C-alpha cells in the first residue's frame, strides 16, 4: 500500500470516527435504549447509529471493501478476510457498558488492512477529544503529536490495564487468578472497560502494558497497530504474533514484553480450568 493510499484511507477513517464521535457525544445526554446481546453484553441504539454512519462513509468511497463491524457481525460466525482482501474493522462504540452507566470512557475504533495485516488505525475518544492514529511504518500520533510507549523496564514499577471477558461469570476464578498474580508483582492494575483505549494508552505511555482474553478483531485491530507504531509490542500470551481472530492479546513496551509473557504463560500452566 502506497503512502498516498494510506493517507487517503486514514483521512476517511478520521472523518468517520469524528462524525460518529459527535453523534455519540450528543447521545450522551439523551435517554439510552439498551438491549442485551448476552448476560453482560449490551448494545444501544447509539452503537447501531454510529456504525451505520461509519459503514455508509466507507461504502461510499470503497464499495467493494469488506467491513467487519461489531453490530453487523453480531451472532454470525467470524471469517477472516483473505490475505489480499481490503477490509475495514469497525467498533462504533467500544465501552458500551461505560456509556450506558454514564461513565465518560469509550471510543470509536476504525482500522483498515489487507486480510489481517493492518495498514491504518484510528481510535477516537469523543469525551476527551483525543484522536489516536497510525499508518504502518509512519509512527503513532495523538492529535497529530507523535507518541511513544513508556520506558519502564522493571515489572514492579509497571502499571497494567486489563479487562474481563463476557464469559467472566462462568470463569471468574480463572480470570481473577491472573489479576491476583499481577496485583502482587506489578505497581498496580487498572480496568476501565475499553480495550481500544487501553491499547492507545499503552501507546501513549500512560500504561506500561495491557492483557485481555476473548476480544474481537474490531476491538484490537486499530489499537494494536498504534501500539506497534509507538514502539511497543503486541502478541499472544505466549509471545506469538497477534491473531486478530484469536482469543489472547498482550501489549507492552519492548522492555517489559518478555517478563509479562512469562508471567502469563506461568499462570496458564498453573491453571487447569482454562477457557476452551
């Protein structure tokens, strides 16, 4: 993909993210219509409206591109695009539970790539007016200012973020065992409820690392590129290349990545009731 093509795609993603963010911000003060996709998995009319706005803009400019979007894919088996297929990954409102409960921490996430190789990533936080963006090979930015991961190299001084999957009620002990290990060995843990922003905050050096299970490709496609372009590393718990359609992600600065993966691997090996 040429630099000109990257910039064209990035401009569209930024425009769509800001437009969706404006709609979300307006809906913030209005009554919210909430539906449950599962026991702890919510969707609102705002999710659907924001997604429709984004997808419409993509279709207008690129009618033949695949779109992997949260609400459109709900309840359907996910199929990774072929390696040469141009594809967009869209999460119109990452952090819906926060939005529903009046917590101003959520984001619009849009990524573009070929297959699962992401070329452009944009994450917009409409409440803070913070726009994170990256083009493959072009660095990572926050509101047009270059950002980098932290330089923390000691685990006990590291601040981590994490999340809990939608099957947490059935496997609470398993997930909490990881939290227990990190609470005992890291500086502290945060759980703010938006994986897209967690990744961007790693990229900006606010967090030193992040891990989570069972996310979807639209949750992590943009943020993972932004971390990589900020000088960080993103992988599975075992240090293998990230699979957007897989069930594990860990993102840190380079100095902490091996230490973090070792702790996650040790906990995986010590646990016998892992999710299947």
